[in-house]
C-alpha cells in the first residue's frame, strides 16, 4: 500500500511536470527516473537479501524489479544514453521531453494502482482452491516430479519447434507452448535437488539449460536464452553459497545479455516475417552475424540499454490514441477463453506487437511492446489504463496466493504455476491482453479444475524428499 501510494503520487508529479516542461528538458525525465529508483530501492534490496524464494511466493517483488528495470533504468536511457543512440531511437518515432514525462506518469500511476489493488484483493478463494490439489500432489516424490516435468515439457517443446522451424504451418496452441515451459521448472528443481542421485540430476539440469539456450539462439529469442540460465542459477543458489553463486550468475547473465542482444535483433530483422524459417537458414544467419560482428560491422550491434527503453513506443501509443487511432485489442478478450484446439480460426492474440511496430515504422519484421499500463491507455484511454492496472494487480495477488499454497505444501509437480506467476510479473513491458490476462487464463483452468475434482481437504500429506 505504501509503495503503491508513493508511486501513484510520483506519477501525478510527472504529469504536472509534463505540462510545464519544454521540448528539450530531458533532464527532468532523467531526474524523475533516478528518484523512482530511490523509491523502489528498499524493496529491491530486500529481494536480494531474502533470495529467490521470496520472489517465487510473492510475485509483487518481481513486478517491482521489472518496473524498475524497464520504466526507470531503461527509460533513463533517453537522458543518459549516448547521443547517437538516442537519436537512433527517435528515428522511427519522435517524442519530446514532455511526452517522455507523460509516459513516466502513466507507468507510475498504473504501477501504483496495481500495487494498491494487489494489497486489498481477497486471496482466500485462490489459496484454498490451489491447496485442494497441492495437498495430494505433495505425495509425489521430487525425482518423479522432475521426470514428469521433463517428459511433458520436452514433448511440448518438440511440438512447438515443428512450427517454429517450418516443419508445420499454422499457430501453436497456447496450452502447448505454455506446457513447454515445464522444462524451466525441471531445471530449477533439478538444480536445487538434494535427494538421491542429486549429482546426476543436477548435471541433467545444467545440460537441459544449455540445450534450451541453444534453441533460444536459433529462435533469436533473447528471453528464452536468459530464462533458461536464470532458473538454473536460481536453483543453484538453493544448494551452494548463495552470495557467491548469485554474484557469478548476475555477471554471467549480464555478459550473455550484452552478447546476444545484437544477434537477436539481427536475426529477426533478417528473417522478417518468415518466422517458420528452417534450422539450416537460422544457423547460416548466426554464422553471418558472427562473421560480420568479428569485422566490427555496426549493423550487428544493438544497444542493450536502448532495448530496455520503451519511451518512444509508449509515446507513439499515447499519440495514436489521442489522435483517434488507438487499438481495438479489447474485442479479443472473449477469445482468450476459447482453446485453439476447438477454434482453429481463433485470432492470434500475440500478433499486436508486430502490428503496432508496423503502425509506427511502416515496416514488417519486428515487434514493439508498449508496457501493460500504456497498452491499456492505447485501447481505451485513462479508463483503459485504470482497469488494466487494477486487473493486473488482482492477477498478481491471485498468482501469489496459488504459489504460496503450492510451496507451503511442497507440491513440486505444481511448481510451474509459481514460476508462471513470476514470468507474468516480469512481463510488465508487454501487452495487457496477451501477457497478463491471456496467460492468467491458465491459472483459471487450474482453479476451476480444483473446484471440480472430488479431493478431500482433510487428506493427510507428508514431505517426500527435500529440495
């Protein structure tokens, strides 16, 4: 409540500043970003001290960290970044300092509303519903849970890759793509496992993380690479010296991020709309990038700091709505509850990032995020922002209560739900419809299943192994 109220007022200050600022007063935007980091710092320090377990059971910690990463540190690029890179970011769509402060205002006000709503949202129903399944699920041994997650995850991943690598045409059902994320959970549990065959399981977790990172390289998917390494590091911190592993892990993630940003951008721009390109073509592009990067060609570089900044795309979204050219994504909400397996003509919910990029630049081949709060404004103005922020806060309250029920009962086979909630919280830079509301539908399926299954709440449970 305190942090949410503080950021809500801080957003109002940014809006008032935008009314008085001149076009070149980017120093006001930079000063505002620095002050925002100061507001968020106590929560971020607490997260580092308490470790990944805190993030796993209370998703508002990741939500705060992601807000600071994208909308404070990333946004400050427009003030403190290299002048030539700032000019490059303004080439597709120009925004001035007053508009930069407006984006700050919308983000902070939305973030404040989300935290306040999360604090006051009832959580009993989701906690009890998750507990009904988590209690009997806790009987499953950790080694068996890891095996199940690996098998289901690998099958789902191989199926999705048949589409991603051009063996099949069409759209992957969202349920199947979500099931492929079981592999990340298997990596986390395997890396932190302490029971029988711990060394072998940990080696398998490391190997699986490397395989997923390689797949991420071929898909030119930076998130896939970083996520596979992140869950591996998070698991290892539960076994080895946390401070040492965390320090090495953060340095490794930073090095990987700066290394693969250019490759991901070059690969996507080269492929354009040919998203189902075969493996051979993708590998040729990787080799081209390596060769060109070795020669120091500038088009193989990508400013990592610039890619964390959404100021220009958010300014474009605000301008488009104010000019009567806003989005119409809200009409797709009913489709979120219809599985693609029973409606093959279902619209592609995640395509709006590509359409928005085309709207800005007139070019195809990339996708641009708006952030969940500005995407609400882009579709329905201030009311859209308020509703999107409130719904996101309520969603994170429910995902956190589900995660708490799962972790309290040590139901490891259900750990994907906890990590999925962390992933939702991290995607604050995405779109409200696809990245928050659409992903939360999987939680609703789970909670509905718990209400339908004849499971007794009085069924005894016991720990089966340690993680």
